[in-house]
C-alpha cells in the first residue's frame, strides 16, 4: 500500500513539475501579460495617446466581463520616444525581464524592424504593429500579425483617387528612412501602372529636417497634388511651411497621421488636407463596430478618433486570437489560433489570416478635413 501511495505522490509531483515546465511566460491562472513599446513621448505622441486610449478601452471592456477564458489582460507599455534603438531595448526588457506573453502594437517602420530580431530570438509574437510597410507583409513573418492595410495599398488608391478627379500631375514627398522608401516604392509602382510620370519626388530628413528648403523645392516643381509619406510632427510642419510659402496644391497624407491631435496642430493649414483611413469612422454607429467603440470609449473617456479606433480594432484582433487559443494558452496555440481567422467581421471591418498571409485587413478609404476641423467623407 505504501509503495502504491509513494508512486501516486511521485506521479503528482512529476505532473506538477511538468505543468510548471510547460507554463508559458506571461500566463497565469488569472492574467495574460502583454508588452508594448511605443512613442508615448516624441514626435508621434499625439496619435499614440489616442491609439492607446482606444486599445485600453477595449481591454477594459473585456476585463470587466471576465477577461479571456477566465484571464484578464494586463498591458505593460514602455516609452521608446519614437527611437528605433530604444524600441529594440524596450522589447528585450519586456520579454526578458517582464516575461510578457506577446508584444502589441509597436509604432513606426524602422522601430518595428529594430525589434524583429528580438522577437525571433525569443519566439515572441507581435500583434498589430502600427505601420503599413510591406516589409512586414512580404515575405510573411510567422511572428508578426498585421491588422492595418499596407501603405502601398493606400498610396495606390490615392493615385487612383487623384486620376479620377482629373489630376495627373502628382508628386511625392517622403521622409528619408525605411518608411519613406516603402512609400516611394508604392508611389513608383502606382504611377507606372497608370503610365504617368512623377511630377516631383523629394525626400527630407526625419531628424532636424529643413522645412523651408523642402517646401520651396516642392512648390518650384508645381505638382497639382502631393502625397506626403512622413510621421505626425514632420508632416504637420512641412504642410504649414508649404502653405506659408503661398501654395494651395492638393495634399494627401497617409493614415498614420490620422488623429485629432494631427488636425488640431495643423491649425488653419488643415483645410482641404486628405487623409487615408484604415478603419471605418469612429462615429459610424450604424455598424456593430461603431456601437461597440462608442460604448467602450464613453466608459473610459477615450478620444473618438480614427487613431483610437485603430487601437480598438487592434485590441479586438489580439483578444480574438487569445479566445480561439483556448484555456491551455501557449504561444504556438496562439499563433495557430490567429491563422485560423478567416473573413472575421469585426462589425464593419473584415480580418483574414492564413499561414501564407498575415496582412489582416485591406480596408482603405479617404477623408478630407474641412475648415472646421471635421472630416468630409
């Protein structure tokens, strides 16, 4: 009898040890720890604040209803000040020191590129990087699940938009980094597809740019329309300088700049600026997504903006993957669960993943900013 009891106790101890050994970083019986490195301060602080409000509004709603499979989500956010080197350092801290289960919604193309080696070295997934650069889509990275449409898709549709409006003299102004190079590739491809020459292509420095010279060179080329590929503050300042030098050319910029802070800081230069959008409107309450966002945003006092909606949608995708992974949560189960998402309607936005495609959404539309700062659709 004692021999049998000893075997039973040994089996229980062994089973317990096995469970501990198999326990995934960041997962307990009651919580799932998610990490984030993003520019809370720096040149993208405005839209980042709104994105975080949207994401946290959804996480708060989920946690208030019992969490995901009985576990509540805890998000740890570190400020990388929109510095790629600091983003990589933060990612390492989150994974090695905080032992997070996954990373969520980085911001910026070179910044997300900087954390990729950290992800791969530790087999940690990243969900919903806030960048539409093609490098995160092709070739498919098994650890990165995009939610927003590609920048090149936005640019291609922008060129089509201008052509449809009768504008064929189109120029490009892009920041001189990997984000800008991705935009340049998309612009060249779109213009070639329509057999149109570029009116002008100008790059400018991301750090300490010369706005006066850049604006003067744009105006000298006399494009009828200009697509700007750059981040929030730099885009604001160069638009203001173009207007200050007397040009009224049509300007379009990408969805990464779509936020209430962007419109507010543009001031009187905002009128007529076209913005790409990668989610349905945050105030479109005729959709289930709009209704959910409105209800969650009211409870947490989140800004009702496109940037906040991006955060909200990204959080929904993360939670859907966690839900599908089940109660025995591991990173491998989570990755397979995300790849099982097919034509998932989030209430007005469709998400699809496969092992060969981690793009998520192709949703793109355009809005124009009116004189009063409100969107004209």
